[in-house]
């Protein structure tokens, strides 16, 4: 049991630590990051219940609907909702890169709880592939969501547009990911190139967010200098 729990939790914590430590300025309060992570954890069971009801009732039971609506839309919407109403106006969210930390935190909380339940049901031998695919993909969906939330909060215009992108782009990527898994017989040949693309896109957004945080810090420094 200890081995299984360690295998289930370690990938999520490792990825969260990686994105957390890339914050160049004031690192986020651990308590707020943990709270965000736990919100992600608590989302799993209600979403699983909704998905179970939809599957049982055979509502739009197609590969496309299962991938884009019942998985991607439900999961990414609730993560986005948590970030908007719990984190977006929080005083700790004070630079563009912070969106990536909190986006990764809520997504990895969700992925970690989902991973625990999966390994309990199916065995620890699936831990490696779960770390490489579902846990990593959730982290990257969260990074991309958080990037656009950071753009929305610290942009002088187009705030609503960036908030919309923070929802639509992760849903689209998540939908493609799930559709590959449920619709392709030889899914491994499609999912690995997609994961490479997802990592490239996620790291690109990390780099862009750090540049935006640099500009934000310079702007604050100029304001403080002028006000003296």
C-alpha cells in the first residue's frame, strides 16, 4: 500500500515542485498552493459521479462526446471555475507567472487523486504510464490555463478574451488527448507525438509567462521609484 501511494502521489508532487520552483520572484505561499491542490483533489469524486450518470444514462454516448464533453469540458471547466473564484482575485496572485503555479496546482491535485483511485483499482504496475500520460497531460493543461489567467489578470485590455482562452484551449487539448485514447486502436503512435507537442507548448507558455513577469516587475520598480 505504501509503495502504491508513493507511486500515485510522487509524479504530481514532482511536477508541481518543478513549476513552483521556476517562479523567479516572490514564490507563492505554500498554504495557498496546497489549498489549490486540495481543491483539485476534491473535484475528482463529484466529476466521476457526473460522468458515471452520463454513461449509465447513455447521454450522447459517442467517442467524440465522451472525449470533448464528458471528460474535457467537465474537468477543465471545474478547474477553471475554482481558479477564477478562489485564486484569481487572491492577493498572492501578484504576477503573471503565478497563474501557471496555481493552474498546475489545481490540475495536479485532480490528477493525483485520479491516479490514486486508478492504481488502487488496477495495480501499481500502471504507475509509469500513468505518470507519463495522464498526470503529465493534466499538469500541462493546467499550465496553459494558468498562463492565460495570468495574461487576463495583468493585461490592460482583452481580459475577457484571455479568460475565455484559459478555458477553451485546455478543453480543446484535453479533448484531442482523450479522443486519441478512446478512438484509436494503435493509440500509442498518436499519443506520443501529441504529448511531445503538449510539452513543447507548455514550456513555451512557461517561458512567455516568465518574460511577462519580468516586465511586470520592471513596471512596479519604475512606479515605486517615481513615487519616492
